[in-house]
C-alpha cells in the first residue's frame, strides 16, 4: 500500500496558525521513563521489541496519556518522518544503543540486545515495578500496545504504516505536520482524535495543554 | 534537590516562556522527579483552566494551592515574589537532569512543601488514576516527615 504522497507546496492549514496555536512539546524527553515503559511492556508481553515498535510505542503512549490526562508519559517532540510519527529523542537514544552494540558489543543499560541478523530486538534485563506507573499510564501503555504491536502481529507492516500515515487519527495529524515540515502539533492530534470521538469532551485537556 | 525551585520552560506554550517549578519528590532509582508549576494569580490561561476544572467538578484544593511566594520561598537570586497559584493538577514527571538544566531561583520552605504535598495527596485520593502508588507513598512520607519536624 503506497504511503500518501504529500505535496509540500500545497496550502498548509497550519501555516495560518499563530505560534501559540502550535504545541510541539508538552515536556522534555524523559529517557528514564522511556526505558521504563519499554522494559515494562516487553516483559509483560514476553516479547522483545524492534526499533520500529519502540518508536511507535513511545508516540502512542504519549498520545493516549495526553488525551486522558493532558500530559505525556515520556515527552519530547514528534517529527513526521517518512515511516510515520517518531520522537527524535527516542530515535537518537535507540540509535546510540545500536551503535554501541555494533561497534563494541555493548548492551544498553537495563536491556539485552537480540541480534536477528537483519534487525535487532531488545528485551529488558530488569523490569520496573508496576507500582511505578499510575493507572492512567498503564491504560495508555495498554492502548498503545494494541495500536502498535497487536496491529503489526495481526495485519502486518503495511497496515501499521497505513495507521500511522492516513487511516488513524495520528496518521492524519502526521499528514498535516508533514505538509508543513514541522513537528506534530498536539492541538492537531487532539482535534483529529476528537473528530473520531466527538462524544468525549476534550476542552479541559486542551486548556491544560496551554499552561 | 527536593524543595528546590527552578525556572523551567518545559513546553513551547507561550513561546516557551519559563515558569517557576518546585521539585516535590525525587525517585532515586529512576533518576526522575515530580515538579509542580506556579502561575501568577491573574494569569489568563491558568484562570481559564481553573474555570474548566471547576465546571468538571474539581474542587479548588484539587487544582491549586495559592501561596505568597515572598513568604514561602527563600529566593537565591533577584526574582519578583508574587502571589501565585501552584497548580498541583499540572504536575509533571521529569528527568532530574532536565530539571537541572533550568535556573535554580530558590528553595521552598517546609510549610509550602507541606501544602503542595497535601494537595497532591488530596488529588490522588479523588482521582486515583493519576499518580503511581509509589509516588503517593513518597508524598505521604514527605508529609509525615514535615509534620514530625516542620523545620526539616
């Protein structure tokens, strides 16, 4: 399935936004929280994770937690890469893990690398206590797991790509950001989600994002 | 680090203008912490949020604690000490490294820490989905310590 072509010269709705309408970061990237979420999910489901899965889990954990509580679990900005929305910070962290493994056979702190030849997976060497997570964080991780890993396992990579490029609300927010060459805007993410779930009231969450 | 007040620009809201944040609890294992921000009592956006939160049924003591910063903070630099809403409903969990990137402007006195920790516990009691059990345990310990030794 081809990824929708996006013409960067087309009119960009977001360009008419004032700066205050664009929110690309709600809090800085928390690398410890990223590690905790990935380790917890991989251990809970007894499933080593690929780089693609870790990148998408970060995005969807933060998206679902922000929709629920107005704050991400991990943080950082989300860039509209060709393969879909990805946090530059977690991409950089995992690239560093890969580099250290490939150059020095060094394992990332708290994880073990499984080398499958064509790709690497990681599994946790230690698992965080589930009392380190709030109920809302656990719920966001559960939903993210469904959108990322279960979708991949059930319908394959192309279905996952469609979700992150056009089919899902996050795909539509990605498309807007991609057309402008800017980070994903949290207001767009919430608006696109609201378009699918108009029975839910997101006004307080949007007000919370502005402070 | 606990009780330290930093000027932090955590999001790009307001063109990334910084606000004071107090470190309420730290997690040594995870090397992160929970911070609560302060806003001027006459700020438009904080009052807009408080209005919506009240409409949703939240009580004021679950949303903020109002403190006179001149009385509750020992400032370590020149900083306008205003009456402020410390917005407990807007707590964030951040890496300690990210917090230390901000400018430290002072130290919250134990009485202020006690007020903020109590409000976070009140929030967790009415909204138990928000804070982790370990965070609530740490907050209860903090309140206990502050009540046993108010000067600590």
